[in-house]
C-alpha cells in the first residue's frame, strides 16, 4: 500500500498529499513577513517556492497571500504580461509587489533572470529575490495533515488486512479512496482551473 507524501501535491489519485497543507501554511506565513518589508521599502519581491513540475503550491499561496502575480509551469504567461501586471499594480497606488514563482516556471531560465529583466524595464522598483527552498519542508505539521495522515494510515492497514494490495491511499472529494499504484505513478495531477480564474480576477 502506498501513501502519498510530498509537499508538491503532484501525485495522481489524491487532492492532497501529506505535507502539502503544512507547506502552504509555512509559505503564506513567510510571504506575509516579506510583505511587511516590501511595503515599507517600495520593493518588488520575487518569491520562489517549490514546484518543479506542478504549480499547486505557488497558485494556492499566491491567492492566499494576495500576490500581485503568480507564475506556474502550467501557464506560460510571458514576460510582457508580467510587466503589464506589475505596471497596473504600481499605477493603482501599491507601494510594493509580490510575485510568487514556482521553481519550474518557464518564463525565464531562473528567478534571478526574471529579476534582472524587471529591473531593466521597471527602474522605479528595487527588486529582491527570496528563494524559500527547503524552508518549506520544515515546521510543525498542520492539523489538516495530521488528521489526513491518520485517515490514510487507517485505510492502508485495513485494506492490507482485507487482502488488498498494490494500491495508493488518497483523498478524493474529501473521502479516502484507493487508486492502483501504477495509475497513481503514471497519472498526472491537474492544476485547479477555478483557482487560476480567481487568481486572474484578483491580480487585475
């Protein structure tokens, strides 16, 4: 029996992997702190979060922390749109901007190249980069993750006792469900399109 444990939330057959919710809470807390600094110093911060192949963390924390733009691998927004969005934020009177970048985003080679590009085209901002890295893996597990681990563990043991094997325990529609291991490994998790829509509305 398999139990999905990764903060990236990039496993097929479950809406939440173990560690994902804890990572979200950790990152939102850090971005809230960065926002305080950015606001008082008229700065633009690029905050890189984990997500080499999937933008679940970036998308959720971006919406949750009120980021001015969110860059994820699934949606190539392009450099022009990024600049346009930042200029809109500036024109609206905002004294700072936060851009959340998933590490797998395809706009630039890396977050530092993005910083250089924006600095060249928006000289009114002081641009800083914060790569959160493995800080996202630390911290005390959230209540949601603790409960989810218990639910998944019970289902895994009960399934084995019933003679079921080669399955992954996951959470689907808030119910514990089984997915064949082969399907879980080969399948792809999908980004929440509704959240992308919400993000687009909030950043315009």
